[in-house]
C-alpha cells in the first residue's frame, strides 16, 4: 500500500539523512553544538517537511496543513501522554518554560493569520526568518552557562542522540567523507520518494473512503510523520530525562509551524482549509496552552495527566473522523 510504504521510507530515509549529515559535518570539523542544534535537533522533522511540501505542490492543502496542525496536536496529546505514562514529566527548566511560551505564541499567530488571509510567500518568509532568529538565540543561550537549564532546541537534539547513539555528533563507524555523503544522499532520496508515496496514498485513501483530504492529513499522515518524535520522547522518558522529553516536543512544535509552515507557504502559497481554521487550529492552541499551564504552575504531567491527554486525543479523533 503506497501510504504505508511511504511512511516506512520517510522514517528510514530521515534516519539515514541525519546520520550521514552528522558524519559529514563531524569530518568537516563543525562543532558538536552547531551539529546538535541544526542537523540533529531538527532531523526528526524531515518527514513532516517533505510531506507538507509535496502535498502543497500537488494541490492538496488539506494534507499539507493538516499534517502540520495534526502533528502539533498529536505531539502534545498522544506523545506527551504516552511519555507521561512511561515516566511522569516534571518541567523544572526556566529555559523550557520560556520556549514553551514561544510555542504558544507561534501557534496562536499561525491560527490568527490563517483565519484572516491566505498563507502567502510574505508570511512564509517571515516565519522562516523568525525560525532563524529563534535558532540564533538558542545558539547564544547554549554557548554560555545557563543557570536554569537547557532550551527546547538543545533538548530536541539530546532526545534524538540518546534514542539513536549513531546520530550523535562524532559517533558512528569510521569511513570516508564520500560514504557519509552517500548515506545522506540516500536518506534524502528515500525521504523524497516516501513523501511522494505518502501524499499519493493519502489522496487515494481519502477518495476511496469518500472523506476529506484534510481529515487524512490531520490523522493518518500526521501520526505517521510524528513517529520519530514518539520514539525519541518515549526513550527520554524511559531514561528518566523528563525535561528532554518535554523539550523535544516543544522544539518540534515550534519548527512545525515556523519551519514547515513557512517553507510550505513560501514554495506553495495557498489557503488553509476552513475546517482546520474553524476547529483544529483552536484545538492546537488550546492543548498548547494546557501543556504550558502544567509547566508554569510547577505541576507534573503525571500518569493521570498522561491518561487524560491520551483520552483527549481519542476524543479529538472521534470529533473529526466522519
């Protein structure tokens, strides 16, 4: 089935792409901090990026923006819920709380803009510029001693490196630069091919089931492309690194909106479907605020809260599925 095959290619290709790119950067003498905050830190978002871009170019905005919004919702309700069941999450880092505030602001801006106007090239460029500024501030924060803990970008990188030691800067077997480039190139090719199959399969499934492409994008596509975040956050939970599990999700959600949303608007300008604007965007903002209420009030996202988040995701799927 093209849909399932596309998801497999996206996940395998994304891992190979990150591994190869990290090995290339290491052999070229790039610092581990730069590698962690860029190549590794955002590597797990490659499936979402390719899928949304290809869906936008294919004239399927429901899948493109459904993937972005649905991934953010599933990251919080599904993945944080599962991670909290594995190990209760206590967010103690002030840096993460600040990044969580950035996440809430970013999703609120996206929800407001998409309700007022099409996502054009100007908005896309502004989102990408904001992402570049956010990463720059993360560099400055991590280069100095941070008294209140690491930020979300750093923790997203740490989560991936802990879950997959082969993606850690400087890790992996020795080899030539050509082999590392070939690994990265193979990974990129698999991701692009997987995204093509995934979009085609999602469109076909929507037609076969006679439901909207938006619903498919918000559910099957969004959950499938979020699998790397699920694995990395659960592994962080198993290792009792609750701040890392939390930061991984916050960093992913910021990148989904600014990076993937910005690139999609820049390359394939279009209007966010009305059903997303009228319901799913509001859910995304609401669950983002809910997660930050836990962080700012010092409450733990314990197993009870994790169960409630999972139940909330079940209710969300029930609400949008025909």
